C-alpha cells in the first residue's frame, strides 16, 4: 500500500516512468482500429435520432401488466404506423410506456389515442400526445453543428495564442478523436441521439480539453531551455511531463466518472428512456475517451510535430550520440573489471576471454614460449636458470658543493689567511 501511495511522487521525480511517447505507434494503432469501427458503424447503421430531430408523434401513458408487443400492435392497428418505437419508462408506481410514430397531424392522432384508452382501460386525460415537427429538429441540428464549429475554432485560436500552433493542432486532433469515437459508440449501440446528447457532447469536449491543457502546460515547463541544457530530447521531456501529471489526470477522471456512472445506472435500470440517461451516457463515453486521448494521443502527436523542427532533430542526435558513448564506456569498464577479477583469482587473460593482463605481457615480450617445441622450451628454461642474476644498481656519485675560485687553488679547499 505504501508503494501505491508513493507512486505519484516517484512518477513526478522520474524514479519510475511509463513510456507513453515511445509507445506512440501502439496507441495510434489502437485508436485507428477504434476509429475505423466507429466510422464503419456510422456509415452502415447510422444514428438513431430522437423525435426531437426527425419529427413525429409521441404517446405516453401508464399501463400495468402489458408487454411492448401488445402496445405496438394496438398503435399499429389504430393507424400509428407499421413499426412504432415502443419503450417502457421505469419509475415509481405503475409502469409508463412511450410510443413514437411517424409524423401525423393532430386529427390523425386522435384515433390512436382512443384505441389506447379503450384497449388498456385508461382515461383520455392519462394519455398524453406530443406532436413534433421536423422544422424544430432541423433547427436543433443546425444550431448544434454551429456551436461545435465555433467551439473548435475558439479553442484552436486560444491554444495558438496561449501556447503555440503545434499544441493547438495536437489538441484539435485529440478533440476530433473523442468526437468520432463517441458518435461511433452511439451508432454501434443504437442509442438515440437527443438534444441532451448534444449538450453532453459539448461538455465532454471541454472536459477533454481541460485535461489536455494541464498536460501541455507541464510540457511547456519541462521543455523551457531544453536546447540550452541538452539534458534530454523533446520526446523524453514531454514523456516526463506526462508521467508527472498522470496521477492527477487519472484521479480527476475517476472522481468525475463515478457520479456519472451512478446516474447512468439509475437512468437505465430505474428511469428507462429519458433526458437523464442520454446526458449521462454521452458524458460517460466522452470522459473515458477524453482521458485516453489526452494521455495517449495529444502528447505523442505534439512530440511528433516538435521533433520535426531542425533544432530538435539536432538535439535528438546529440542525445543519442551521448547515450551511445555512455553505453560504450560502461561496456569497457565492465570488461576491465572482469579481467581484473580473473587475474586476481589466478586465471590468465586468454583463458578468461578478456584483454591480456600485465603479467601476460611481461611473460610474452618476444614470443610465446608455450608455442615452441618441447626441447626448445627445456633449453630456454636451462639458459634462464644458468644466467647470473642482475646486480643491484649502485648509487651514483654524491653531488659535491660548488667551490669558489680561491678554494679551487688550495689543496684542502681552504682559503688563504691574511
């Protein structure tokens, strides 16, 4: 537990590190696969828009002890259409049903309302009828698209001014990544797209952008003066910044996801279809995608863009050469240490497979005696035994003190008395 508690500090100090930037090809492959599936689902299945977008008639009424098949047959027989969308809205008390049919005028909806009242024993006031025209839905779609475009433009301009255009481009890629994945999940699962979905989509874009800006701010701090210090390349400094903010990003995402997951569970299990479920679903999917993109997509894309600059390319080469020199020096030291250990244990450099030792060099000044024939080796041994030992070097003559000219003329070196 103590190690888990200190993981944030160790990540911040660089004692442990996860190489997110170095594994960018893996993250790109995962995101590419998800994006391909999302786009394919969007093109093949499409989105299931709610009545607010496509228009139609909605009937809501309480009824106990009935099934969706019974409700569908009653509405279809009364002229509500061949395949009405029937969904049970769970809640306290008697279950409620919501039926969506095609667009009709108010006079055509009255027979369907009367059939529901007669079949399930209800009062006419308990069956609500809502008619939604396609004009209102098209206006919502247009306004939502305009809001999304304006949001992206403002964000790119702000990041270009506050940071730089490369960070703005990386953040834009991450936002587009989140939008496509979220829409693809809706296309795969068949959930309806309602106005609450659009609101939630804009919300998660802001959340994802917040997490990305936090990481980029730390990247800017770590890379300030990087060309002068030359301690690491841009990718290494960006990866350190990502690890330093990793725990904060994960904690923020978990704290935000827990209440959203609770709302989603309550909306699906108890409330059924409704605005609360639509909002919580898009928030849950978007927050997961936003957390992933801010860690595994935005920063690696930024590192790719920065590493293309000439000064950072030169810096990367310098760091690579320095690292290669350090590895070579360590290998040489390791080889010398192994040779020294072998000599101390009584082995030779040749037998140990390392460099020859000093004793081996002294023994083989002219040639290797062990390679000569046996008789020659014996003769060489006798000659070495019969040769006299070298005499010790005698000390040289003692340095005499310098004499004056008058002292040189006297035999005893004494001066003449006056």
